[in-house]
C-alpha cells in the first residue's frame, strides 16, 4: 500500500467519515450527559474545508445532525470550541455583547517546534523517535500534576497527527473555570521562560517547589538516554557550548578543557554546589513547553480527536497512558491505510452478507473495529466509561445528600 498523498484526501474523506469516524462515542463525549439545557446545541464547531476555506460558529441540535453535516461537508480539519450562551450558528442574531463563551474543557497544546533550541535530530515540523521522548516526558509531568496537584480526574491525551500532543481536561468543575484560573494553571505548570534570544530559560529558587521536584524525578528517568545518548548534547563543539552557556562562570572556572569540563559539571562535581545547575540544565532541555494562549482562552478552538492531519494523513488518536512509553506516532494509522483496510473488508463476500440489511450504525461500529484504528477508539471508549461512571456516582451522592436534607426538614419542621 502506498504512503499517504495529500492530494488524495478529497477521495478518502467521504469513506472515512461514513464508515470509520466514531460518531456515537464522539456525541456521548460532548453531550456530557446533557448537564444543562441545550448543552450540545450551544457548542461551537469549526471546519477547515478544501482550499483552506474556514467555517466558524457551526452548531447542531443533535450529534446525529453533526454527523450528517460532517459527512456532507467532508472537512479537512475539525476544531472544537466553547459552549456559548446561545447557539453559535445564531451568533449574528444575538444582541452585541450577549453572545459569550461560558465554558469549555481546559486544554493544553504541546508542540515539538517549541523545543527546536534543544533538539539536534530534527527541526520545525519534523519529528523522529529520538525527540518524541520529549512528548513522553511532557505528558508524564503534566498529567501527574493535574491528578496529584489539582485533583483532576478526567484527562484525554491525544496525538495531534503530526508533531505534538493535546490534553483535554473534562472535569465538570474545570470546564467552568474562568480565563484567569486557566492562566494561573498554565503559569503553575510552566518553567521554561524567555524567547529565542534568551539563553538561560530556567532559573530555580533556593527552595524548590514540590512540583519541580516531582518533575525532576520524571526528567531524570529519561535524561541520560535521551540527552546524552540519543541527542548527544556533548557530541560537538556547538552543542556542548550551548550546555556551557547555562553554567555559572564561577563553576566553569573550576573545570578544565572543553568537553571534559562539561562532563565534569554533569557527572562529577559536588552535588551541593551543582544541584541547581544540573537541575536547570535538565529542565531546560526536557521540561514541557505549553502554549499559554491555547489554554487560557475559553473561546479558543482546538483540533478535534479523530481529525485527519492534512499533511501527514495520520489520525489524531487518543493516547493510552498505561502504554505511554510504547506509543509510536509513526505507527498511528493514516486515512489511506484505513481506507485500504476497509476495501479489504468490503471485498470479503461473507462479511458483505453478514452486513446485509443491518442498520448503518451497527455496520459503522464493526467497520472501525476491523481497522487499525480500533485500539485507539477503545482507549477513547474506556475514557468515556470512566467519566460517565464517575458522574453517575457523583449524582447519586448528591441525590442521597438531598434526600437527607428533605428527611431532616420533614422530621423537624422548624428547620
């Protein structure tokens, strides 16, 4: 089977949206059990169509209506936006100032291009197994903090389809966070500061915060293999001089030679004197680099899970955190591969007879289950099941609490 060709996308998208895209699970996710009136109807979607035609403020009464529109339009890219005060499709008919973004998942966007100053293997949109370790480290650091520091339960990590990862934080209380709270969360999770002209981007205080200590524990698990072996940051004069530029002059004066003194600094110096410097170097090379603007804006749109990346053809798939170290972006199915697999299924006469007369939803369910997208859809389904189970438990807890209050009121009318 040939590799993906961007020019083939118009021919492949109709089949993908008709037989593979998991619309049933997708609708379950974005409805959130219809937590409030018209919740799904007030959600914004945007479509990027052929020739870069961009269509914003799309909204739909039901997930089925969304499905039919996507199958009709065959967008090259789908973005998900906020839940607004009114239906986004009607935004031009609402009084000025009344149309407001009310809530949205807290999202994080981590892009490999933001690491170009510290990776030697690739640059710009290119990635390879050597630098993908940076995404693994980023997910481990951010996810641990979300769970242990913020008390968040429901996180969906998704491969972007090309050079990065996204995180969707779906807890009900977090979806209601203001822009200032979102900004504060990103600030808490950020450590690498400064633009291209800034040489030293990590400076630690004397008393290191527990979040940084925990993050360092993650980085140390990967640093030697990633930085010293795969990236070989001491392997050339140019690269080890970048490392030296992060070391205080008073420490450099104690060492001798060029590459030798870097090794001395990283591996042999007094721990008490070098603790912060070693940590700062490790963090500058490996710490997650978040896009503040993507996270803080409630009305900011983000690429939808299961979208197709128009440049690589890869599907934007959920990542199984239990197998994070095994995740391979190059093994993610492309739309051309999925359509080839569907052709194989369709040519099976026995399968065709089995599907004869069955409802479209039933056929579609089995179609994606017979492709290489199946394990990624399973990760998404497990995420939904855990979230729905948690919501039911919380609703039951609230119901029991209300019953106790009502019972107490009946027994004690004076209350």
